[in-house]
C-alpha cells in the first residue's frame, strides 16, 4: 500500500531527474523539509537513461589534475557558440556555481564524479574550444547501497543496455567493442556479464550502475539520506496560489487528488516536452503535426511542468534556433508491438559508416555531434519531405562496431534482418533497392568516398578533423580514426529518423532559476530547472553534458534561493 502524501512542506519539487533531485538534495542539506513528487512508477527520468555527463568547466576534478583554465577562454567559446544569445549572467552563474555544486555534492552527499579530462568540446575549430577538463560523469555506483529503494530506480534504457546492463563510457565501452579481439577485453566482459547475471538472479536487475543510472541512483540515495519525502506514481496537475505567491500544487496519486502546500515554493523539474505532441508541432519545424519526431526520452515527459508554469504566468522562450537536443534515432520493433528508439550516439563516427539521404548522397560529417548531424539533415531535406536518412556500412563494420540495435559480434543479427530493422544487400545497388533509395547515386557516393577513404581522407565533409571527431572514432584505426573504406559486401543499412535526447525550449527564468512572467518579473515561489527551464545554451549544443551540467547547477542554485541561503561566490 502506498504511503500517505504529506499535506505541507517547505519546498515541493515536481519531477525526479537531475534537475529536481539536485534541487531537492541541496534544499534538504540546507535544512528545508522537501517533498519530491514523481509521476512515473520509477524515479530518475531521462537522467537515469542518460550518459550522465555534465559540462562543468573549471570543475574540482579537472583542477586537481592540473587543468586550470582561465574563465575567459570558456567565455570566448560560449560567446562564439551562442552568438547574440550569450547571456553573461547565466554563464557567470554556471562558471562560479558549477564547481561549487560539484564540491558540495562530493562533500555532503552520496553523489560523486569521475573526470572528463580527455573529453573535448564538440566544436574544436571554434575559438576557446576545450580539449578536456570541462566535464564530469557520475562515478559508478553499487546499487546495493540503495537498499529497498533500488526497485524504485528507473532501469537503464533497454535499447542501449544488453541484458539490461548499462555499459560505461570510456574504458568499459572499449572493452565491449574489443571483446572478440583482445584477451583482456574478453576477460573484462566475461567478468562484467558474470556479475550482472548474478545480480539479476539475486536482485532482479544489475547492481553495477554506471552513467546516468549511477547519477540518478546517487541522487536518490542522497535524497533518502537527507530525509527528503519521495513519492512516485504522483503527478502534479495544478499550481496553488496565495495572492501572487506560488504556495504549492495539487497532485494526483492513485486516482485521488490532494493539495501539497509549500511554504518556500515549488520547483518545476518535469523534464521538458519531448512527448508533448502539441508543443512539438509548434516548435519543431521538421514535425508539423508533432508526430514526425521520436524522442529517446521517457514517455512520461509530456511537458506538464511547462504547462503548469504557463498557467500561472510563466512563458516559453520563443524562437530558439533548435527547440530540442536533436539526435538521430532508429525505430526498433519490439515483440510486443511497441517501438523502441535507439539513439545513434557512437557508431556513426567509426571508420566505414556513412549517412545518406534517399538521393544516395551524403549530407554531413557523420562523426560530428548527434545534434549537428541532425541539423545538417534538416538543412538537406527538401520542404515537404520527411527528415529521414540511412546509416550504411559493410559486414566487417557491422560485426566490429554494431549498427544501432544490431549489436557487434558475437550477438546474432538474424532477427533484425527478419523484422526489417536491418536492411541487407550483396552489392551497393542491392542495398539501395532494399532501402528504396537511388542506387546509381549511392554507388557513385560510395565510390567517391572510398577513393579518398583509402588514404584516410574525407575532403567532402572533413571527418576526423576535430578532437571530438577523433575521440568518437576508433583510436586503433590509422591514419584517420573516423575514416575507412566501405566494402567488400555484403552491405547493411538502418533507417534513421529525427529524434532527441530532450528539449531546449522551456520556461524563461532568471539566473536564480526563478520563473519570469511576461514582463520579465519573477513569479514569487516558482522555480524551473532541468529541461523545464529554457536552456542557457539557447538551442545551441557546444559540448556533451550541456543539459545535465546546468540541470545540476541550477537545481543547486534554486535550492539556495528558496532556502534564503546566499550562494557563496568565492572562486575555486
Ligand atoms: C540516451 C540519452 C543519453 C543522454 N546523455 C546525456 C549526457 O550524457 N549528458 C547530458 O547533459 N544530457 C544527456 N541526455 C539528456 C539528459 O538526460 C536530459 O536532458 C536530462 O536528464 C533532463 O533532466 P531533467 O531533470 O530536466 O528531466 P528528467 O530527468 O527527464 O526528469 C523529469 C521527471 O519528471 C517526471 N514528471 C513529468 N511530469 C510530471 C508531473 N506532472 N508530476 C511529477 N513528475 C513528473 C518525469 O516522469 C521524469 O521522471 C541524454 C538523454 C538520453 C535519452
């Protein structure tokens, strides 16, 4: 039987991803009585499915490793990337409070981090671009520490987690890709699998939590440790007001409605609008009905927080160049008839895969970020046509790196060919026919690409030209980790649809995360964080981690504001 809902608290947090839980944990540590309501049956939101990377320049782990960047160089990069939308106040808050947030979580909570000291920013040719030390990931976490709470944590995203086992970025992933080629990698994978299956037998799920699952688990553990009241299956449906002040919310749990009053305010943290069809139709030009877009975020993220904010005077920032964090996805048929969304974040950059439109032509540097690849696809798609393309490779590539949900050797691929997810052709022309694309165009494209790829070059799009490209490639492939010829056959393809990792457009706030009304004045007692807050990157995507870094930082900032505890401004 579910526990009764409290009728009042100091701070009510709506949504349990990184933004909401960072605010909740910080506020509880500052002495507030905090309630978190979560609509889904699990806590963790998109955060629990994510890579868990947070962009926090000048963070304590980088500094401890001797990476001591001048703030000005980071500002230069952001000025270049954000153009007229560069907002000095938000940038200063991220640069000053981001590192403090990291130290706070390390010192006071169960949240801990590993460094991203080798991870470059996306746009290595822009002035001020970083080559490492600007990001962090959650440290792997032993799920046993969550005790009975473990069952409430959202499991990893099925599409990217073989047997429900998340693979950590970096060394863990490299071992998995080399498992059939190198003995140490084989032994690593064997040991990971053995532990995973033992955990599953004993606990119903894997316990070695990595990436975003570790971040959500660590935040959840911290919230429990600090006495935060956590309620799942409980959706906020209406805001409560007392005069101008936001005084709580009406929530619905098990068909019953109840008010929760919140003396210090309410934090909206429902993860943006990746599954709000109406708003997608308004803000995603490639999705005129809202249905031509397949977000990889969980289906419970239906834009509730933004609507709740608008109902009390908040407004959504219009006109961002990109209202979402675009990502190529493939649609994965499941035995129960549902469709999974596989986010293509990694294999595109490996040597020997290219992306082509139905005219058989390439349109982008496939090793660029997921967001940039999709922007290029939108630009290349003629008006009225669906923004779709194909990711193609040869047999050796497929078995070495995998292609979407069709995993590398030793995983079998027969079922993916049978259900049509994976297309196959003995020749390039036969593959084109299997995909319904221009065979002569594709043949000419592959011939031209291969002519240069033999030398490790890609003059058409410059694959491998940036540190980010090269990091995403195969470090063992020479001379260019991102470029290799395609062939001999057979050849394979997966269809790519427009998707996203989350949304960027959100409620306009100030740099204390207070929601602003149409006149730009803060609505007393109302905060928005995570993807309910309009992204400080204003629809640009300069680096991995630019949603979770600000989500954690502005959650921390909002909690200070609601608590009345001033933010310290001393530098690290
Ligand atoms: C595969 C993948 C990889 C990614 N990797 C990264 C990465 O490495 N770095 C990065 O920065 N970003 C990454 N992202 C994006 C990132 O995960 C999201 O932008 C981020 O998690 C959003 O955090 P949030 O707190 O705003 O929302 P969420 O984590 O989505 O949490 C919102 C929660 O609110 C709940 N909710 C919704 N409506 C209500 C309601 N009415 N009442 C109560 N609760 C409600 C939802 O159920 C959900 O649990 C990735 C995304 C995906 C899909």
